[in-house]
């Protein structure tokens, strides 16, 4: 598994999915569905969900963009308002995809909306401090998905689009 900041990663040039010319982040529909499903499952067990996001940054003209193509739930322990990774568990990264790198993380909230708490911001800074790293926050009660990036050290909700791959796409 490679993190987005790895020196071995090479930025490629490609076109973004259609539909949102001003978006910085593009998330596959199956990832959005996975986050919603993991979050609903965790909520039914009285917990928040947490996981890793896989994909790759790419260039479109002069703009650096991010495509999120996979997600892996992390084994967690916690409550409806606090969650930590259970280091004894295994990560199912079968959703990662060939050539993907970790581009961020996701976690759920339980009825308080999609936002980055101070704890979320500290976690993001510590583990995902690269410019294009993202945090996806899904409120499983309100069914609200937000994508956040650190801009000048402040968590900002990013414009993003959920895209569907055609059956013929790689």
C-alpha cells in the first residue's frame, strides 16, 4: 500500500469524469455506496465507521485533481461519537484497485451532520497531510456526504462529483 505522498508515485495527465468542471475530487459511485453501507452498518451497532480511501491524483491542464476509486473499512472500536482503529483487526483492501494509493480516509457521524471536528482535523493532519489528501465524512442519519481538504490548515468542504463507470471502462 502506498500513501499519496510517496516519492514513487508519478502524477499522470488525464481527463476528469464529465459533469462537474469545477470539481477537485471525483468519487466512484461504488465508493460512495460503500461508505454509506459501512456507516449504516456501524450505526446499527452503535458505532461510527472508519476506513481508507484509494485512488490517484492526476493533472488536467494545470489543475491537480483527485479520483477516488476504492475504499477499505478499518476494524474499529468505539461508540456513536468516538472511534479508533482496532490494531488487532485486518484491513480488507480488495477494493483498492491496481496502482492505487491511499488518498485519504472516511468516517461517519451519527446525526450531527457532515463536518470536520477538531479531532477529525488533528487526525487528518497527522496521517493525511498532503495537499490532495481528503477526508470523507458521511452522516448516516442525515445521509449527507461531505469531502474535506485542508487549505491553509483549515478544513474546507470541497466540490466533488460522484461518477458511475460505464461497463466498458477499465
